[in-house]
C-alpha cells in the first residue's frame, strides 16, 4: 500500500509537467492563425506609406521613404473621397431598408402559420443563393428606363434583393426564440400591436437586429458588380474608383493601397458598435 502511494506521489510532478507543457504550447496555433490574418493587413498598410517606385523596385518589410502623399491624394481628390461617401451612403440606405422590411416579414414567419409559408420562406433564400451577375443586366435595363441609373437608391434597392432574405432568415431565428406568451400578455395588458412591437419586442431581439444590420451593411459595402454596373459618375463607389484608377505609367499602387486601407475603417466601425450583438447572434440566431 505504501509503494502504491509513493508511486502516485512520484508520478504527480510528471503529470503536472505534462499539463504545463500542453498549456504552454496551446497558444501556438491561435497565434499562428492571428499572424497569418494580420500579415495581409500589415502589408497593405506598409504599401500605403510607400511610393509606387519603391513598391515595384525592392522588397522591404517597412517603408524606406515614409510618405503620406497617397493618403493626401485621396483626401484632396474629389473622385476618391466622393467614392467613399457614395459607398457609405448606399450601404447605409440598403441596411435601413433591408432591416425595416425584414422585421415585419420575419415576425409573420415566426408567429403565424399560413398556406405555403415554408415554401415562401425557402423561396426568399433562393434569391440569396443566386449570384449577383444574373441580375446585373435586368437591373441595368430597368433602372435606365425609370431614370434611376447612377443613383444611390438604385444600388441600395438592388442589394435589397440579396439582403432582405438574409435579414429575414436571421431575424426569424431570434423571434422564434421569444415565447409567444409575451405577445399574449402584452395584448391582455392593453398594448396595441405597434406599441408592443416597438416598446417590448424589438428590445428583446436587439441582438438579432444588430447581426442582420451588420451582414447587410458588409454585403452592400464589399459588393462590386451591381454597384459598378448601375453607376457611372455621380454614385460611383470606391471599389469602382479603385479598379479604374490608372496613370500613364501604370497603376498607382501606393494610392490603391491607401484606398484599400481606408476601406477597412467603415467595416471596423460597424463591428465595434455591434460586437456584443454579433457574439449573441452566432450563439442564438440563424447565423
């Protein structure tokens, strides 16, 4: 019996060292993953502070001739900063329209049963599955006929075809998680539907609204094909400006890198404001 106890005591430090070894090496995989995620962002920032000649001439981990000229050109050139303003404007419009239209639709799918509800819900998702290139030509001809070509609302409405089904899908998952007894209790207490919906129900699904708004904004922000097809001058987005920027000597790589670095900022701001809701959305919603 004494030998057994002694063996256990002797093996305890060995087991402890093994546990400490595993814990000590457990950070390597996440660290490598974060490193490979940050390398492209760092390299983009690195190029944005270089001249085009330095980018093409040599390989360096940091700028040898540090310059802000690329950012100064974007801030001072109307073509560049109008591209950012146009993208922010139609992405915000699309987010507001998509979430506003998806809220009553998701509530109907969540609370009521009607003929063909499951088929209609699936049909909404099929629009999200289709590639944007399929709808580029029909939208172009339609908006040209009604005078909406090269306007912000045209791009916002075109993106609604993809974002409203996604928002309905996300919000329906959140609404289904709210007990129906809350609706009935509010009606018994004398609440009208509008008052119940805006005072009680929407705060309960605030996480879902934040997640839906995030995905709608990001899709509209990064989508290029429809935004480029439906605009020409007045509402041209920043992604379209970047693809058309070329000089006599070729592409201005430093300016393009600076523009790419600045396009990360709106997405980062949106993530910051809905960061708590995104985590809840991945845990409870249909994401």
